[in-house]
C-alpha cells in the first residue's frame, strides 16, 4: 500500500487529534483493497470484543453503542443477559434496525443539529 497518499496523511492527522482527546479511543481495522479504494474490515469485531471484555472487567456500568446495524443485536443482548450492564443506543432514526433499537435500555436519536457541537474538525488545531 502506498502510505504517501495525501488522503492517508490527512486521515492519520485527524485520528491523532481524536487520540489526544481522553474521551475517545481510535481503533482501526485491517485495510483491504477493493477495485477502486481501500476499506476497513474487522472494526465491528473490535468493538464487540471491547464491549464484552470491558463489561466482564467491570470497566463500565452503561455502554453507549453508536450504530444501527442489526448485527449488534446479539452483542447487546448477550452483554445485558450475562453481565447485567445497561446498553444505551445512539443512532439516526432512518439508520437503525428495529430489533437493535428495541434491545437498547435507552435511546439517543441523532441528528445533524444535535451533533454539530461535538464534531472534532479536521481543520481545528
């Protein structure tokens, strides 16, 4: 892979800004080249491993899952059933599986308006 690509450098600087904020952790999957671009693979599994491991280590009482993919339903139900932890969901109304939404203990419906104040800008220093 050519790591001299300006887009890679820009994204790497952006991730570094996020890493400097103690409220966030950046985890990257594997890059797989498709016909015309690179895609990350394995990110969902990294998230699942973190949520399960940290639940059993009592690193949290409540987890906030930002996502709407139906694949997370079994993860959420397992953590709740096996550990008693609560899982809150944050998602865009039009981008969430109904089964996943029903599995959350609480809901935060996202919109562009309520996210603007939380954006870490690529341009900010």
